[in-house]
C-alpha cells in the first residue's frame, strides 16, 4: 500500500493532461512495475543502478503522452520505438552529469516501451515500430480510461515491485 501511495504522490507533479486521458498514468506506472519488477527479479538485478532504473522507468512511463501537452497528434510522433531511443539518449546525456548514463537511458527507454505495450492493449491503433516497420496495432482488450484496469495495474504492479524490493533487501 505504501508503494502505491508513494508512487501516486510522485505522479502528482506530472502535467494535468495526463490524468484521465487515454490509459491514465496510474495504469502506465502500474504496468511498468508489473513488467519490469518480475523481469529484474528473475534476472537477479538487485544493485542500486537496477533499482534506480526501474524507478525512473516508472517515472518516465508517462513520457509518450507529452504529445497531449504539446498539442500534437496523439500516438503519432511520440508513441514509437524511435521516440523511445531518442528519449533514452536524451535522458542518458542528462543523467551522465551524475555519472548515471545507463540509468537515464534505460529508464527513459524502458518506461517508453512499457507505455507503448500498455497502449497496444487499447482500442486506438498506432504504429509502435515506426520508422522500422509500418504496422498499426490495437489489440482492443480494454478501454484506455477503464478505471478498474488502470487501478488494477497499479495494485498488481505495486505488489510485484514490493516482491522485487524484498529480494533487493535480501528477504527473498
């Protein structure tokens, strides 16, 4: 419970347009936790940089929806692998000033990729592999603003993150 509340408090600093539009940020953050926590757990990634990367990926999972604030066509320019690479490089360079280039790159890249995976489950098609492949995707599993799905992603993702933190602490 603390983790979800803590993550939600951090999310309050994000732009207002990210709340309640498309798959909301709570859903994206939860999905990122749900994908990366078990992955890092199974790969036994439990050093400081791995934990920091996971936390920053959650924070960056809102990044593709910056198109809403910039009044660009939604899911066109910021919802693809090229944007994930550019965001990774950009934040890698910024984090490099603290000696954490890989944390910045992987945090932004993985957060963006997890966002794209979440959006692929909704009804609105977009081209996540652009510019490498022209293929619009919409798996149509749920409405992007479904409160139950978004809250469920945050809850289950937070539990997965808690298990990962217990592993990090040496309890598991």
